[in-house]
């Protein structure tokens, strides 16, 4: 069951990145990526300063939640951008 949570967050990030970049919402993709990065850095910092079970909770937050979502977002954005470029190349120019 431990593999389900990171897999789901990565797939959500992949789908979100794909949709945002495919349809030209580049700014929204950057905002989501920035928020995921801030969440990951904050969770890493808190996991270093907290003790006991709280530290483990923060590690789960950034390592099993934010990091896979960030990797999925990057992969989805790459594929979405490629799909957008391919779609624009297929159009006849005016």
C-alpha cells in the first residue's frame, strides 16, 4: 500500500502538467510547480527540525507526496508541450 500514494500523486501531477501545457496555461503550470517546490522544501525543513513521529509525517509529506507530484508534473509538462508543438505544426499558416 505504500506505493499507491506516491503513484497516485505522480499520476495526478502527470495529468495536470499534460493538460496545462497542452492547452497553453504555462503560467498556471509554473505556479503549480512553484507551490509543489515550496511544499517539498518546507516539508524537508520541518522533517529536519521536528522530532519523533512528527518528523516522519513531514518526510511522508515531501518524499511520498510532493516529490512524486513534482516529477509527474515535469513529465506531464514535457509531453503536453510536445503535443502542443506538434498540433501547431499541423496547422496551415496564413
